[in-house]
C-alpha cells in the first residue's frame, strides 16, 4: 500500500507542476489555425445494417465502429470499410460508416 501511494505521488506531483506553465505564443498560434480549419470540416456518418456477419460501407466511407446482433461483442474492421462480427450464426451486423467533408 505504501508503494502505491509513493508511486502516485512521484508520478502526479511533477505532472501537476509541469502542467501549470503558460502556453507559448507558437502553441497559441497553432491552436488558432487548427480551430479556424476545423470550422470547415464536417463528419458525415451513416449506419449500414445487413443480415449475417458482415456489413460494408459505401465507397468513400470508412467503418468507424461496428455493432452485432445476438449480444455479440466481438467484432473487427476489415480493409477499413467492412465490419465483421466474430460470433457464430449472426443475425445482423451494423457498420457505422463515416467520411470527412468540408
């Protein structure tokens, strides 16, 4: 227990001290540019539901997340645009497909 408390103090105190510095002017300039650029970026996302173990996104979209029927929590994204539910005998698979627009 003493080791855990000591480790927490050794890790947290320097982080708190370092984190109190003010951002430099270059950092503020970069934040301003990124903030202005982000105003023109939009995410366009749609859900694609298909029967079975696979669901594919339309051209131009990438799979951001998947959802599986039958309480299956095991899935993976194949080739950046296809959701695959890994459980047997899946009744449906949904892919959340997104693209960046400006």
